[in-house]
């Protein structure tokens, strides 16, 4: 049965014991585990990797303004398009700006927000912005230039009751399938090496 096979992977996953939880050795310090107690306090959850994806700056073809990194976003002539507050990409943007010591007030367009990577790309394609953060897949689809910045972990958080449900088990089994992995790799910029692996569980 699908439920039994995935449940076995949960119980046998490479992990180390912490009080009332298991954290897989696959899960780096920078993954989503630290946010779980804040956003899901007291819930018994399971964290599963869906894929990794390349995230970076997307700009007009030819990169006419020579945007290379986060520091360049404060340059004269750059009109940035931001992601909405609370999104993973927005958290990354704010973290990176803090790391390089750039105030958001110095970035034209910082307060202009959209809700998806695709909307970021469309903003650049239409000329309302000339730099934003999105996936390489969006850049390829819209014919924009892509400057890689980081590899992002894309995880799925489920309650344990949902995790052991038939629909979730079928989806997780799909993540382990060769067909899924081959299709994801064909997109480019996505890495399914740990797709379907349980990274964290609360008992």
C-alpha cells in the first residue's frame, strides 16, 4: 500500500532525535524548520521536500543596466518589482539586502509588490520595472535574462492527519517517481534530488 511505503520512509528516515521531533540530516540549518514553531505552534506536522529551484535576478534581454547582484538594486535607473510581504521570496530579498547593508528606502520600486514569480516577469517584460527576483523557468519562458543568486528549497508542510491521507500519500509517491523527476529536470533550473523525502516530523 502507498500509505505503508511512505510511512516506512518516515519512520526510517535519516534523522536525529530532538525533544518531540525528528529532523532529517538532509535538512540544512537554513531550511524552513525554524519557522514551524512560530507559524504552526503546537501542530503535529510533517515537512516534505518538493524540489530545489534556482532563484535569481531577472532583467531585460541583454541586461542593459548591468544588474549583477543585490547591491546593484540601489543604482540610479533601476526600477525594482518586489514580491508581497510574507512570501518566501520576499523574506529572501529582505535577508539579502540586510546582509549587504542596503536600505530598502534606497531601492526604487521596493514598495511595489506582486504575488507571483510570473507577475515579476511580466512587470519587466512590460517595462514597468527592469529588475526583480524570480525563477529561471520564468526568465526562460518570457525571454528575459537571468542572473543566478541562490538555490531555494521548496518544501511542503502537512499536518500528520493530512500526511497519512490517501491524496497526500499519492502525491508523495508521485514525487518519488522517475516520471516526475524527469519532467522537472526538463524544465531547467529545478532539482528533484530529494523530492518526496521527509525532512522533519513532530511526534
